[in-house]
C-alpha cells in the first residue's frame, strides 16, 4: 500500500551554505527528518522544497499539535495550504531555528528536551512558551507567541522602573 504524496519542486530554492547542508545531513542521520517525512506522508500533506535545505509540508490537518506550524528535523509542517505555507519569512525563520535545534540536540532527544522546557515554562509562567528555552531561542514573537513573562521590576532606590 503506497501513499500518493505530491512533491513540488520550487524554483527559488537557491544555493545552500555549508552550515545548512550540515544541518540537513545531521537531521537525516539523527532520524528527525525521516520522522518528519513520515508524519507529512501519513497526514497527507503536500511536500515542497523550501530554502536552505528545508522541506515544507502544507495542509497538515491532524489535531495535535495545535500550532499553525511545527518542525520535525528539516520538515516544517504547516496547517496552511500549499502556496501560503512557508510564505511568511518571519515564521519560517522561527521554524528554521527549531530545525537547527534538532541538529544540535542530536535529533529525536529534542522532543523530550522540548517537552521538559515546555513543562518548566508552564510551571513558571502558565504557558508552554514564555519560559521555554527553545522557543525563546527561536524567537517568541517570530513564532507568534506573546512573552507573558515580561514584567517590570521596581527599584527600591526610587530610580524608576527598568524593563527586565
């Protein structure tokens, strides 16, 4: 039984820098990109090549996770349809940073590390992103998150408030 998943090849892929090729190779070897491809195929997304060795999987429709986009290795899965998915450069950059995080966490262990970081963030701030190391490193605003942990602390010397 095979899956009929169309793969669209974009014309504006461009050349990859050595660091992008290394990330691509690392995420294949560490099995995070193959997992991403399996999820993309099983969820019947439309795959296309993105910039810098990334793969865009458009039309993800499973209930979990709730995010509009998420990353497994070098595969970025979007709920948006083909043509819209991957078109926001800010969100794409955020998800690309998660792709790099998979590489330096040696692949699938990233999922456990991310879960621990999300749990820590829930305990500290009441949401899974504000104090999540991985989301902060990828850029909270770029991922569509609000920094709910951002607050002002008063100075007892009466010198005013300073953003922390």
